[in-house]
């Protein structure tokens, strides 16, 4: 699971992190690795590019058969957002991951909605910028999309800070991802 703090999780209860929940939901035959980097962006020129974090190297060491990407929330920050850079960086990420000898199935996640502007996250940019680009890239590369955004759009009560889901929200998000992978 490639992502930011929504993937990486927070707090002390690691069993509530989305990749841990996903591992449990997928069951035997799957082993899920949490490669989330808090605060990371897809954009190479963002304030904390995923490109330069240790977990991208871990993805290549792990050599997965399936990769789930959920990056875009931090890209939506006013000081980060650049649609051209986001699209180029996202396409480069897919091209880079496709060099793996395992030829992993790559899933692109529409990130959950932002119900506040905490951490300078811009919900309207996620909706009108990030999501259309992810959908465009999925079509261009014939990759499946996991729609976490619409799956959680009416669940503001599960996002205490308006950005990060609580344990119940993480469970729902994990169920959305697991269902897409199993199908």
C-alpha cells in the first residue's frame, strides 16, 4: 500500500492502520505491506515527494504482485497543487512500478474526501483536480480505480480532524479496498 498518513496510520494502535485491516480482510494468500509515508505527495516537486521516501525503495525490495496507490491528499495543499506536475508524476510512478519483474497489478485509489482544510488540505482540489487526473491516468493505463472518495463521501462523522478517518472509518476504507481487490 503506497500512500500518505491516511495509509501509514497514526497513533499507537497499529492494528487499526488500513494496511493491517486490509491484510486481515484479504486473508490467506495475501500479505500486505504498509508503505505509507505521512505527509507525502505524488508530485516530485511537492513539499514531501513520495519519490524520495524510504518506502518507495521498500516497495521494490518487497516485489509485490499487487500495488494500491492512494496519493493526492497532500498534493491538494495550496502550496503544492500543480495539475501538470501531479499528472506527470503519477504517470512516472506507474511507469516506474511497471518496471518490476513481478509485473504487479496496480490499483489507483481516489482518496477519501477532505471534510476540513486542516493541514492546508483543499477538498475542492481533491474533487475537481486530483480525482479527474487519477481517472484519466487509469483509463490511459487501463488500470482499475478504487473509489474510496465516493464510498466515504457521506461519512464526515468518521473523520475527527476532517482529513484522517477514525478506526471505524479505516475499517470501512479497508473494506472498500479489499472488495475491489477480491473482485
